[in-house]
């Protein structure tokens, strides 16, 4: 919609308030709400003043005045508010220079799309991301100087099978939760409600299903879209999933690995480049790919260890990306092997369906930053004609120790991932998409507030291992 169409839509739908949203560096959505009387055509140029000093990874207090400019093309009616509310995403600009704010994740994604066009390689990138999540009945956690705990309660969790009362059985066993029908799938109706709300908000949904893990692991698949739109859609997807769960007395987490000993949650990201309405990844080479696609894969694999700090950005991410647990830690590509970092889906031979699927990302990632970083790695692969090497079509567990040593892997911790990003981020700076200052800020924030914070605290299991040592 245009700005005028947004105002007309608001009037026709008796909108009372307008909610404008933006993302911080870690990827949490924030919002500020105005009465409709405060919104005019000029608002789409001048924006609204906000204080950015308390937003994670943003400005210092002495330069915190910012303007939030709504994007009319993102407007939708909020399905959860009691007061009729129109929602739009915004981008952040400096009130003095009127320049875009270089730490605004959405602006970075817009720059990445623009940079792709300037290269002449393609004019469009399509992205389809599959974010998995867990549905729980209750969660409790605490951490202080002298104690720490977390506890998850899930009626569907297989550990609840031993309950004496109110127990009707039918629970997926550990790692056996893929596609069971109800009543084993406890949350079919809940996911269906999520889908209905998503569609009402404008998302295109392809399917939903139970995932591999017990305790309500789920997936709802969105249709692919252009990159910035797909990132916007992922933020909306998370908002809907959490709020539908909340109003049904459930809680949802996008943590990659909330359960020990069961499957973690990934966010496999499908990517394809197009130019003049034609797909560029279809060809006559391996798995029906073009040379352009293979070079794109080469870029993803070359920079995967640096990308890991952005696409698997939490300490918890590396409890999912653990070798030997069918996680996509192997830096290779394959048409079917799901332990390879890059998979080429083979469901259709149609050129428009040809794409690459990057499997290490998880849903804790900021979609604006992660989608942009993957695109930049792929572009670098094409520009520099990076050979992805031989495909990995063998079962990874059948490889000899010598063969396995030859396959590089993802980092084993957030600390290692940040080291990798620190030594390999020049490809992100092309076209001024990312800035060195942003990367340095990101690394410093993640080290201090996450990696070091976890490293310095005793773990409950350490008492089991060492208390009597």
C-alpha cells in the first residue's frame, strides 16, 4: 500500500491506533504505538521520534535521538489487540543527517538487496525460511549467585508418560515425533489456529506439521518471498506463533536446543537468484544446478564458519550444531544428505524450483542480518568463482576417520564462531551493506553479554561431576 492507501485503509477499518515496529541487533521485535490522530501523510516522510539508547547494540545515550519511519507496504491489522490497531514495520534514520542508521537490521537487509542489483548478477533473491519451535505448557528458569535452574513442563513430552493421574497417554517418543496424527500430535488444532491467523495477516502458508522431537516441536512453512519481505514475514511469524500460544495457555520458544537428548530446532533457509524474471540456479550440472548456483554454494561454504556467528548466534545454538547428532555441521553440499550444510532439494525438476538450502541457521537468528549475510557470502562466491569442491553424497556415518577429517565443519561454540567472524568479515562490507563498526559492535556485544556470561557461571551439571572431587 501507498501512504494514502494506508490512511484510507485505517479509516475504512475504524483503526484507532498505529503500532510501528523495529528489530534490535539480536533480533527481538520492539514497538511504539500512536493514536491514529497522530498519523498523517507527512509521518511517512518525517517519521516519529524515538530514544534508541536502551535498544540492545544501538547508540550511546549521547546520540540516542532517532526517527522511526513507517513502511506503508508492511501494514496489517493486529489480530491480538483489544483496540483496533494497524501495524507497520519501520526503518530508522538519524534526525540530524537524515541518513539511515547503520545499526538498523532492516536497513542492512535493504542495502543487501540493493547491492545484489548493482553487481549485475541478479535483480532478485528469493528466500524461504523454515523456522521450527517448541510448544510447552509451562517453563520456569532462574539464575543468581548461589543457584540456577530451568524446568519445562509439557503434557506432550514423553517424560510425562509416567504421570499417575490425568494421563491419557499418546505421546511421541524421543526423536519419533515426525508427522504423527492426533491424538499423539497434541497441537494440530493449535497450529491450525496459528495458520489461520497468519493468513489473515497476509502470510502465505504452505503446510504445518509436528517435528521430530517430543514435547510439541512444530514447524509451519511459509511460501518464499523476496529477501526483505521474507525477513519481515519471519518477524510476523514469530509474533503470531507466540501470541496464539499465549492466548491458549501455552508458551513457545525458538531456542535451538531447549531439550537435552532430543532434536533441536533449525531454520533451514532456501535461496535462489533470479534476473529479468528467470531463475539463475537451474542448469545441467550437479543435481540440476547451474554454474552460478555452484559458485553461490562455494561462497556459503567458504564463509560458513564466519556466518555461524550471525546465523547460529547463541551459545545454545551449538548444543544443536553438535557433530554426530545428525546436525548439519559438515561444510559440504549434497542433493540428499541432511548432515551436509548445503542441501539441494530434489522434489521438483522445474527450473523455477531449483534452489539451495542452507541448513546450519536456527530460529534464534535475526532474519534481517542472517539472510543478508548469507546473500553476501553467495555473491562473493559468484564474483570470485569459488569452487564448492566435491559433493558429499555418502552417509556421513559411513565415512572413515580419514575421510571425515577431510570434511571441514561448523564451529563448536559461540566463542569459536565469533573468532571466525572476527577474522573473516570483509565479504560483508562490500557495497557498504554491513559496516566494520557494526561487526565490531556485534562481536563485542555477543562476547560480553552471552559467551562470557555463560562461560563464567557454574553449570548445574558441574555439581554432579565435580562436587565431591
